[in-house]
C-alpha cells in the first residue's frame, strides 16, 4: 500500500491531520511501547507521555520521480571500473551510518525513528478498545448533560445567531404589506394619466393633479425602509437534557499485613489504571474506595492509594461494607454497579465461605460485573477456590485473574475490560 504524505503545515507549524494518520499507521509499535511503559513506570508517572521508537525497516515514504521513459544508454564520466553488464555490489548491512559496532570506512545506514506522544495520546492508546462490560441504562439521569437543538426562529437573540435569509424574507414581506395599497393606487393613477394623455384635448389641470399624486405616492414608497429592527430573525436553540446511564465502581483493596509492599504497589498500579480509565471514558460515574484488613473502611482517593494502615485479614468485612453502601446509596434499580477487588489471596480461616455467601446471594445478583485479581506467585488459597465457585455461578458477570509481577498488570487489565461483542 502506498502512503501519500501531506507536508503542508496548519496553525502553529503543526500538521494535526498527518500526525493522526501517522499514529494510525504505526499503531502496533505505539501500543507495544505503551504496554512496556505501563509495566516499568513508577506509580506517579503512569499517565505521562512516552517516547516511541519505530524500527528503521518499517519507515518508508513514497517518492514521485520523473523519468525520461523508454530505453536509453549513457556513459557516466569518470567510470574506469565497470563495463556494460557488470553488477554493482551493494554496501553491506551494519557498516556505518549509525548502526553501531566497529568503525568502518564504507557503507550507509539509518537510525531508528524516535518521536514523542503526548499524555492524551498515551492514554488514548492505553485504553483503546476497553469498556465497562454490560453497561445498560437503568434510570436516565439527564440533569448534568445537555444538548442544544434547533427550535425555529425568534425575534430576540445575539448578533451571532442572526439568520440572514429569514431576516430578508421578513423585510420583503413587510415592504410588500406596507406598499401594497400604494402600489395599487399608483397603478390606477398611471392608467388614468395614460388615458388622459391619449385624449384629443387633455385637461391640463387634471394632468397636473395626477402627476402630483403619482410623485407623492412614489416618494412615500421610497421611504419604506429596506430593513427594520423588527425584521431581524434569530436562530433559536433549546437546551435538552441528554439521557445518561448512572454507574458506580467499588474499588476494594486488601491492606493487611500479608500484603507486602511490593504486592501493595502492584495492587495500586491496577487501581490507578482502573481509576484513569473510568475518569477518561465516563463522565457520569461514581467511584467508592474501600480499604480493609480485619475491618473495612470507605476512604477517599488520597487515603486509598497512600495510607500505610495495616492489620489482619478478613475479606468479608469489605464485602459487607460494599453491600451496606449499595443498599443505602446505590439501588440496583437506578444504578449500574461494578466491583473490582485486589488481594494476595490470604484470608482468615473460615471467612472465605462467608465471602462466597455474600457474593452469590447478596452482591452479584445486583451487579453488572465484578473483577477479582489475586496478586501472588504462590499456589491459590481458599479464597480463590470460593471465588471460582462464584464465577461458575455467574459466568457472564464475574471474572478473576492472577497477577504475579508488574508485567502482568496491563495485559490482565485489558482482558478484564476488553470490549466484547454485543
């Protein structure tokens, strides 16, 4: 396939159209670089821009050349080594030209192409083809979102809303209405004047009288203004509320003593990705942060990501708090409810069975989707097997994945929230 490059610059020496075409062309390379960046960055820099490297072999641009056409023979001056039919050997690859290695006195090369993508472009590629699964419209909440719709014309408005065609039509109609009787009278007088002038001996007094009346009518017609203030018509727009679906995401993170600092950092990375995803793609969504050890607590964003509180492990305490918040503030008849939980799989004795009961009987019937990630390289414990039973019961709306290192976070995140066929 040939690509035509438009090198004409638009405002501020930027070619936005060509940049978008370039990003689409090298989409695969950019997505790979974004995935690597998410795994290797610190938590505070996870949403900044990125430097992308395109291998030199993948960079090609078409060139239009004008040849003489047909066959021709030419002898270049200074040629003492070759005769007709000789094959000229190409320079060997990797010899000079920025390809690295030992110095050479021959050959050419090309460096890899490096460019920078902005923060917005980075996030666009990070969350490309992701969405909340099973998002349906429970109750329409149109109080915050509005759309302007054309609703005819008005006699009041601002200058930028003037409708020229309608204004000229109104002015023309007014001129016709105001001058109709005068034009009829003028036509009658002109007919009388022509008849009088056709007489053998016209009445000079009557002719003078008709001329004066005709002149007066023409003067009055000319005084009708071409455009008046009340001819102006304005485009009228009305503001209509737009129906939007209401959704809430519960973020549940284990901060017990069994969660080492490395495991907590992985959990934070997962939830930061989730939070950025929700903020960027959904305007009308609530996020509820719940931290738990032996007891659970609803916290704000700052405390959720940076508090150093720790303790034992009772996972059901977080699920009970989630259930109570759902009943008090987020009824399932009005809200699309989602849950995401991160843990190392460790739990207090028989509490895992309580988690199964809470999820299968009280929480999952009300939810659109629930995601559980277990961050551990070790064998699964009782909590994982209880959650597997929940997944078997709610195959379409419950998902669980295992994360063992930073490199697994982004692929697991994409698998949990990938766009599925309708």
